[in-house]
C-alpha cells in the first residue's frame, strides 16, 4: 500500500458535517492511495466514526484547519492546485482536467455546498455531468468519482508503478503501520524507530528494554 500512496493527491472537506459522509470520503481516499486529507470542521467537533470509516483514520491522516483560507494557503504552499467540485458556469468536465499534477479536491457539505470563502479561493472548478432531474450527487459519491478519475489518469501515467514517498517518510510510516503500539511508546520516550525487516519484524536487540 505504501508503494502506491500518492502524496500529491488529496481532498479538502469544507465544513462537511455528517459523520457518515466524512467516513465515506476517507474510505474513498484510502481506496485510491491518498496519503493525507484535510478538513475545515463545521461548528462543533469533527467526528469520524471508526466503524463506518473501516479504520481508515489509521491509514489516511486528517489535518484540521481553522478556515478554508488557512487550508488553501497550506496546500498552495505545498504546490497543490485546488479544484472545487461546484457547478458554476465555467466549471469543466472533471474528466477533462489534468489530475496527474498535485491536486486537492475541494468539496462542501450537501446542505450548503462550498462556503463563499472556498469558492473564492479555488483555482479551478470541476463539474460531474448529469442528465437527470436531481442537481447534485451525495458529497461522498461525487468525491469518489473525482478520486477514481485521478486514479485512472495516474495509473495510465505510471504513477502507481513505483514508490513516490521520500525514503525517510516511507520508513517512518512503514514502522508506524506495522507496529503502532511500539511506535507510540518510542515517540513518548523520544527514541528513534529501528528499521523494519523484510518480513515486517524488528530486531529485538534494537528495542529499549
């Protein structure tokens, strides 16, 4: 899974308030290899139920931001283009966008959509063509379509064929995913992680007694 993680593909959830939608979006993220997601919480806590998210919070780190402006500034500083999923007149068919570049999909709540701040800050707008009477899809379904189109384009470009994480970050995540309790203990003690062997184990001689 780490070999296929995409550090330059992410989702920014702008006040998505329903826990089941948050969970479903994170499951979508994990399914296409998103490494980290971002969220501007609604009023109150950002709750991600462990059961409905199938434990994806262990594999997809969620970064919380105080505002859409703060989140977009952070993403832009890391080279991301922010693509808002919103049916404005000049929005482009999501399949026509280049999703092999660093991309952050900006999605909003089903009730209110994207905030005015989010709409103002977006670099581009994407639309999912629909021919029925309903104007929009469930936010987690729409996010799934966007992410799987990114998956399709990136697979065609060979971006899943080799590890794309920096070696130090790769080794850190490998240890934390294989040995989460031990990793927590080592962090609390201020100790470095030992290397993970090919079979996933760790040399006991390198562990604290």
